[in-house]
């Protein structure tokens, strides 16, 4: 309890809010059906060729990424990481099911709107819990390690690189597994391309214009 007090309520709230908004955003992506985010593209490709349940596969991949973070920079493993692993999947499923029940047959324009909102909100969510610095998702840790520890480019470029690699591997796995265009397009779409190219810059934008000023403001108020 004392450790949580030392951390501060604002950072804890930002971490919880970040993970929650992230999960809702992914649910919007899935509802829009115009392409999932790059990491989910990788997972979809793996799920297509690996003969085990998606849930088990997801745990294995995250376990590997968790080991990567622990051996390279364990600082990125924290409260938000645990929350992400335990609750994100359930919130994603709830959001997707809720939107499907409310809007059974969405038009293309409605899907585009949800995609746009999903892209902006997922970038804001990642900015919130990265700035709170109480842990990030195992995949988000990769670009942060590349930027902060290995000093490879700026963060936004490192994020673009990891996202593009995920998309390429995901598509290759579909091809190796004998998937056709319809199979691949079910996971890779305009939303995938947009997030790969603009997620890094948007996260950086929200860092400097919303998340960091927000944290600074509340910390200043708290110590005033």
C-alpha cells in the first residue's frame, strides 16, 4: 500500500484509463472490420498457421515478449502490464459484441467513423499509460527499448518499424499457410496501414500535448 501511495494516484489512474481505452479501441477496430492493428495482424497470421487455440497462442507470444522486456529493460513491466494481460482481452470482446448488438449491419461510413475514432483513441491510450510509466504492454515495450536503451532513431520511427515488421510477418504467415486474398484482407486493411504509419507520430503528439502536461499539472497541484 505504501508503494502505491508513493507512486501517486494520478499515474495509477492514467495507467488504468490507458489500458481500458486501448481495449475499447481495439474492439472498435474489430467492429469496423477495416483491418486490425499491426500486432493483431501478426497474431492473426500466427493463429492461421499454428494449430493451437488463439488464447493459448496469445499467452505464449506475450510470454516471449515479456521475457524480452525482462532481459532488456524490466522497468517497462509494471501495473499496466499486468492489467493489460489480465483484462484487455475481455474488454475487447465485450466492446465488439456490444457494438455488434447495437449496430447489427453498419454502413461503410459508420465503420469508417469507428475506425477513425479507434485509431485516435488507441494512440491516446498508449500515450497515457506510457507517460504514467507504470508498465506497458509487452509489445509496446519493444519500441521503447529500441528508443530508450538501444538509441535507434526517434520513438515514432521505432514504432513504425516494429509495426511494419508485424504486418509483413503476419502476411507472410498467411501466404505460407495457403491463405488467399480474402483471408488476408480479413485482418489487413486500410486501418492496419494507417496505424502502422501514424501510430508512432500520434502517440508522440499526445505525449507532448496531453499526457505529459496532464501529469505535470496534477503533480504541481498535488505539491502546491
